[in-house]
C-alpha cells in the first residue's frame, strides 16, 4: 500500500522486527480491508446514479451473447447451408448474422455513452467533495502539505477514477459474461476442443495475478513521484524570480532532473510489466490456436469433425482471448484508480478543523470585550510560540501589538480567527468561550487585513466584493472612494472590470493593499485587525491608508499589528510581545517613560531621538 503524505496508515517497525510473519499476515489482511473500504467509498458516489448503472448493466448482460453468437452462426452457415448448397438457408442465416453484428454495435454505443455519463457525474461529485473538504481543513494541514500535491489529488488522481468509473467495472462485467457464453457455446459445439482451449487458462490466470500485483505497486510509485514533480514545478514557477535573481537555474534544473528521473523510472517499471504480460498472453493464445488446429486436423482426417466447427473454434479462440486482454487493460485502469482512490480517500478522511460541538453559540454582535487568559500555543509539540498570554480588549478600544519578528503577534490573530486551536488557557468573546462560538459567527465579527494580500483571478470588482458578494456597484465604488483606491482603479483598462492576473500580477503592493482595505470596509466587521497592513506601501499610499484606517476604525474595536511604531502611537494601549511573552503594556507615552523594551525598539527606529535625549541631558 502506498505510504502517501496524506495518510497515517503505516506499519509499526518495532513490531515488524520482532514478529515478521505475523506482521506480514496482518498487513495482507489490512490491505484487503483497505481495498474493501476504498470500494465501499467509491460505491457511495455511484449510488445516486443507480438507475443509469442498472440500465447499463442490464443492456450489457442482455447483449453479452451477441459477440459469441457470431462464430456459432458461421458454423451453421458453413456446415448446414454452404456444404449442402442451400442458398436460401444461407441468405437467412446471413441476415441473422448481420442483425447480431448490428445489435452488438448498438449495444456497445449505448453502454459506452451511459458509462461515460456515470463516470463524469461521479467524478464531478468527487471533485466537489474534495474542494468543499479542503475549505474545512485546518491551517496546519496546509502548512504540511505542498500545493502541488493537493493539485495532483484533484486532477490526476480524480481523472484516474473517471477512467475506471466510466469504462472499468461495467466493461469487466461484459467481458466476463462474454467469456461465459463463449465457453458455453464452445462446449456445446465440441467439448474436446473446448478442453484444449481451456488448458491454457490456468497459465493465463497465474500471469494475470502476478501482473496485477506488480502493476499496482508500480502505479503507486508513479503517483508518488507525480505529486513530487507537480509540487516542485508549482513552487518554482511561483518563485521563478527568486531562482533567477540568485542564479539558481542550473542547480534547480538538476534537482528537477532527479525528480523527473524518478518519475520516468517508475513509469518504465510499469511499461516493463506490460511488455512481459502482453507478449505472454499473445503467445499463449497462439499456442491454444495451434493446438486446436493440430487436433482438428487429426480429427478431420478421420472424418470426425466438420470444417464449420474448425472455423468457428478458430474464431472463438480470438474471441476468448480478446476479453482476457481487455481484462488485463482494465486491471491497468483499476490498479491506477485504486492507488489514486487510496490517496483521495485519505485526503477526504483528513480531520477537519476545530470540531463544532452541537449547540454552538451564535453571536450577532460584539458588545463587551475579548479576553485571553493564560493562553499557551505551539505549532509543533511543545515548542511554545505563546506562553501564558493574558490580556483584555474592551469594545471600542484601539489596541496595538508590537514586537520583533517571531514574537507571536500574528499567532494571536490566528487564534482569535480560529485558524489554529490553542493548547492551554482560554479565550472568550463577551464572556463566551471562543470554542463554544460557531466558527462562521466568529469570522463574521472579525475582519483581517493581511500584510500579504491575495487576489483571485477575476475582475477588480469581484476581488473588492469578495467578502460581501451582494454589495451593489454604487456601494463598491463608494467604498473604493473612501479608501482612495478609486484613483488607480479608474486608470486601469476597464476600471472595475479590469481582469486581475494570477495573484494580482501587474498591480503594485500598495495597490493590492488598498484593495484589501476596500474588502474590509465592505465586509464591515465589528472587530478590525490590521496585520502589518501598511508595511508594503510607499509614503504616498501610506497617507491614503492612514486616512482610510481612521474611517475604518471609527466605532470599531481595532487590533493593529505592526513593526513600525509610528503606526501605533495613537493606540489606546500597546502590548509588547517578546519571544511569546507579554513584556509591557500601556500607551505610547507610558511605555517610553518606562524606558524598557518598547523604548529600545522606538530608539532603534528613531535614532534621532537618541541625539535629542542626549542633548537634553
């Protein structure tokens, strides 16, 4: 079984070293149970289309005898009519033969169309489930899973399922039924020749089982290396400017070549299995045909067999081995799909964000305060980012949080927004425990303007109204005017209908920041968070944003996270974080008077104040 990064179904190496035989047995049983689990999950996606499936199966069953019928009709035509010179009877049997061919073609058309429809509908549902599930996963999941790997799950892996659902299972049923009718009709015509043909079957079954097992392992490797390839490619296309600026083209090309070679070698291993299996099947079918012709010749010389029987059996041999070859092709599809299903289901089984217990509290408005009480948080084990944090923010207050990079400022906001759960302590809003409040209710209260603004493909207007899609064009333009974003938007080709490229390529950092402020204004949160919101803008744009923030923060509870202390001097209270601990708290003048950590940070950013202080002294 594949050991993908999305799962945790790995063996215990300690147990394996002490009891290898028992562990192997357990692993085989586990593998079978996992396969059954995968099949049961996939059937859930087929169930809504059970009428289509049942119809396709019924048509497949009803028409599965049409192919095997043709050699039997050929035998009758030769032995009963051609050999006896009965032209009238030959014409009748020819009509029956043409009808069988026509009906078989119609059956194949209908079943192909219906199975493709079933596959496309089921794959649509799977993609929707994956996307909806990804939106519910916690931020920690995306911290440990590269984007390229997730893209592989929703594209390549899902497409493998489409091939199986649309042309795999029902086709296998049709091939098996065709084999059954072929054997029945061959035995009816001549049981001795039938035994000769079936004598090759055990070797073919053995070869197919060996092939199935080897191909499954090979396809798991292919998918693993495909995910690595996509991840590397996606990361380096996104960061191509960094690669070029640091002259890393050749080194990164060598890394890509190594990953690409692993992917190539994994595919070659699958090709190796096919290159052995297909010639083996062809050889066995040729051996069967040779044995039938030899034995038929002996019996023809003894006048114990007719020409019609020999010709029909030669036709039956190719009909008999063609479904077997089809089955091997389906094994290819199914093994690929099972490996993909394993990864998709592991993704769908990933635990979603903070569990929502029944009876969640809905908060319509923020009335009193936010309180952090003895909060501890770590991204990994006990590597604490926040340590025993306690503070209160009253409604209407303007609070600033400052500190060096890595001090835990943004982490506080991630906890308040319920992106990450804290390990110890409590956080309350209006006295209600944060984890007892419905997630969407919390995020409706809290609006965050991030330092790194992400823009989606679409128009400027769609990005401005991202948090409030029901906003009117007049409200959207008014909000842009308040923030000052209308100045650059009106100069863009198409204005508010200007098409944004991937992640806002072509727009400056300041322009994207202004778009984020318009978003926040239209979202209209009661608690506004500015996370380094002016760190990426020029002086002129910062002036526009300062005016916009004053409008945004009026009559709102505001939390400002900043490195530049010039942006927080008017705050009602400033909280100074250092290595995950609150070191100081007070307003600007109070903290300067203490001559502590805030004072030192202030002097680092305003060295001229040192000279003034010394001159004053």
